C-alpha cells in the first residue's frame, strides 16, 4: 500500500480581497461602459435643459469697513482682532434687522419691486431678508452685503439702499449716545472737582498737625518710626553681647571648678589690652610666641639643608656635623621652653591667673547688662509713642489713596470729554469701501457648476446602476474576471459540442471526430495539464453544480490522452448519480462500488471492474451498483489502494467526481490525487457558487490546477462576453432512482452495447 497519495497543501494565491473587488468592479464598468456613456449623456442633456430653462439670478455686493469699536462708554480702546471677531455677528445681525430693511424700502421705486410681486405686503421684509446675506472674513473688520434678484439693476439698487440705511441707522444711534455721554461726563467732572478739593485740604491739614512726618509731597517719612527701628536693632545687638558675656563667665567658673585649661578662654577675650596683659603675666606674650615660631622655622630650614648636604657629603663632614649640632640645640631649647611655660602655667593657674580672669569676666558681663537696660528703656519709650501714632498714620494713608484715585478718575473724564465729537461717532466709525455695481452675468445657474454636477451625478447614477446590475447578474463576464476572481489559471475554453448519435464510445466526440475544431480544444487542455507545474498523472474533474459538463469534458480529455499512446484509466467516482456510467451505457455492470466492497486483493478485483470501450489505450471503471454509504467507501483505505494499483499500471488516471458544493466526496477524492480541475459554465454558474467551491477545495488541502471554461457558443470564443440566461436551480437531487436496490446491490441490466471486462479479454 502506498502512503504518498496526498498532495501537498496548496497555498492560497488569490489577490487582496479589497484590491480584487476594486479591480473586478473596474472590469465590470469597462464591460458595461455603454451604460456609463448613456448615463452621462442623459445627465448632460438634463443639465443642459435645466440651464436653458432656469430663471437667471443676479447678485450685487458692497463692502463696509468698521474702523473702530468700543465696548465701554467710560474707556476708549482701539479695535483688536479678538474684539472685531466678537462684534461682527452683532453688526451682521443689525444689517438684516427690520429697522434697517424698513429704512431701505422707503422710497423704493416700483420697477425695483420685481422680487416682491405676488408676495403679501406683510411678508415683504421676510422676502427681502431671504434674498439678503451678510458675511465677513475671519479676523477682519470688513463686512460684505449681498442681494440676489432676477434683474441685475434691482440687485445693485437694493444692495446700495440697504448699505445706506445701515450707515444712517448706526450714525444716528451713536450720535445720540455721544450727546448723552457728554452730559453725563460734565456733571461727573463738576462733582469730582468739589470732592477732590475737600480731600486734598484734609490731607494737608493732617500732615501739618502730625509733627512727626517729613516729605516733599510724593514721599512721606515717619521720623518716629525710623528712630524706633534703629533702637530695635541696637537692642538686639546689646542682648547678643550680654548673652556672650554671661556664657564666658560660666565657662571661666567651670574651668576653675574642674581645673581645666584656661588658656583658650584667655584667647577669647574681646578686650585686646586685657588679653595681652594676661599673656605677659604667663610669659606668653606675642613677642614670645614670635620667638618660638622663629626658632621652629629655623629648625625646619636646618633640616632641609642637612638633607641637601647629605646628598653631597658624608656624615662626618664638618658642614653636616655643624648642621646636626645646631638642629639639636634648637630642638632642646624649644623642648625646655615648652616645659617651662607649662610649669609656670600650672603654678599660676590656681594662684593668680584664674581669679584675674574671673574678675574680668564679671566686669564684662556687668557692662553688657547695663548697656542692654539703657537701650531697652529708650526703645520702650519710642515704641509707646509710635503706637499712639498708628491711628493717625492709618487715616493719613487712606486719605492719600482716596486723593490718588479721584485724581486718576478726574483725568480720565477730561480725556474722554476731549475725544467726544458731536458730528461723528466716538466709538464706531463705518465706511463704505466698495459700492454695489450692476452685475454683468448671472450668479445662477452657472454653466460650469451645472456641467460639473451633471457629470458627477450622471456618473454616480450610472455606476450605481452598473453595480446593481452586477449584483443581479452574478456571472463571470470575461476570462480575466474569472481568473482574477478565483486566483487560478484558465486551462482551456471549450466550445459547445454538437449532438452525437450512437451510444458507448460514439458518445465521446474526440474519439469519433479527432480532427474537428472542438477536439483541438481538448488537445489544448491536455497540453496545459502536461506542462503544468507539479504532478498531473492522477486528476479529478468536478464542478460547482450539476449540468456543467464535467463528465463530457472528462471523457473527451481521456480520449485525447489515449490518442498520445498513454495508457489511460477513467474512474467514475460519482457513486450517487454516475454520469460517466450513464453516458457510456455501462449501468448494470461491475464497477468501483463493487471493487470497494470486494474482499479479494485489489489487483484481482480491479481487473474484473475495468472495461474496454473500444478506444485504444483507454479503459473505464464504471461506478458499479449504487451503494448506501458512498462517502464511507471513498474515504476508506481500499479506495486509496485502488488508485495506488492503477498508478502502477496506467500512465494517466482521470476520476469523475460529484459537484463540490453538493457532497463531500470531491474533497475526499481530491486529497488522494495530484490535482483537481474544476469545470465552469459561464452562462450558467453563479460567481459566488464557483468561488465557494474553489475555496472549499483549497481549504480541504486539495491542489486545484485550474479551471476549464465549458460550453461556449461560437460568438463567445473571442470575447467571451456571453449573454446567457441563468439557470439558478440548484437541485442536484442525490437520492435513489426507482428500480435500484441499495441493500442488495442489484440493478437492472443495461440495454445498450455490452462491454467486455479486461480480465475476461485477457483470459
């Protein structure tokens, strides 16, 4: 038994789904481009009719410049981009207000009321507002007023009337505001002058009577406060010195009680004279310290000279001996001096030096305390005087703030009064920078706009129609579309075969008419299979639906393989509705189902189930009696053994399988052969069924070699823009025909030509 019967997994080589769908739609549009042309033509015709019949509308525009704005009547500010942006909606709303439009309609000539014909008078303002629009460019102070009319002269006239009415309304409004503002400011100025004089007199009187204030009018100095601050700083310094003196006294007492060294305490004396006196008493004056330091430096220098001399002379050299003697003498003197000082200090510490140092510390503390008490008493007197002045100082500060505020407000009132001009607007200035002109052409309809809309709408409607027709007409429109949709090559395109007479081998067109044009198509299919990549000795032919011609294609392909001298075996594996067996009128004979259930060895059973139909090098294994479990028989090891045995005897093996979407038998067979070929009838098969069949095959691990396009009419050979009707019925009808007995395996004998089994012929 061979185990190398399953073909390798075939990777899916289809295009990207989105790109594929886009390309397919482009092909559909190209194929149905006449619909697109007709749709564009109709849209252009309708657009032209609309353009010729539509009422012409004309618009006129004028531009208004807002020079200056003011949001507060008491302060003037130049317009900033933010202020303009916030105020422009208000100005635009005023232009289309009832008041401005009523001013514009006053004295409106009859010839310019053409837009109001048939409109009730109560709705004239609404009609005028409907045809008027106001806009402004962002971050600018320019407004554009636009009016649309059926007459160009009327558009220009009413635009100018609206602009003039708006300018008059704004000037009258702000001129009245200017008069009222001037009256208010005049009264406010008089009241401010009176109150300011009173506050200034009160401030001068308070400064004069205080007696402790100095100043030049701008800056006032409190002498008492300054003196109190200085005394406070002096008191802090005195308290610090008292604390230091008390700490020094405690340190001296502790040194006397514990017998500690008092020399560091002597060095802490702030009194330089006293410290020098004590050092002399101990024999440690500054001169003595200088002398000791000098001898130490001399000894260091002699040591350096000794080191240098030892590099050049020996240890017995006179210079070396002299330096060594001098260094020893200096060291002895310093040692004796230190011992003498230490001895003197120990003798004087308890007898004389300690009491003297303690007495000096007490005097220092007493002096610091006295100084602190004197400063503290003076500070307290000055502080009480300053506290008494706090109320007067607070009143003075409040008066100064009031006077300063009133002066600032008074200056502002004077400045605003100077800026007010009774003949112009102080807060807002409006200028017409662009007068309305009579338009030379209509604004509606525009030829370019109508043309563009016609093309866009016509193209969109045509594409939608093509897409809808494509959804309804679910067929492959061309070989390119079929190949792109399935991602598989087209192996051959077969013409529709003429009817053949006879039975058995006479049903095979390529066997009785090998030189016909139709037979040449099957030879092309044979060549495509032979030169394809991968093995192609074991092939299965199937389709997506019944009636696609897979059995006819298989029989004719087997005949052209046999014509090349290859020993070819055809197996009818459609155990449910055996089309090949019925075509060759071999019903009632032994076949595949019998071999699958035969307990004999495979070779012996196959010889009895294979028949010669009269075509050289071509043998057929019919389906045999119809079984009750065809899927189980085909998926058994017995069927794979049959294919393995046939591969050792025949050069080419072709298997006829049921449609893919009907049952699972094709997938079972496809995994046992080298490749599968799918037969498609473009005039009959629906795209989604064929695509589903291919994907089902590929998902089962079956290698699909390609597609055979079958049953093309003569006028479809080149194009293939076939226009066949659909046969959407998908009732394959797998079941048991009348007269069959699945349980017994008996079938009625065929009434056609008898076929001789190869085993019997060999015998």
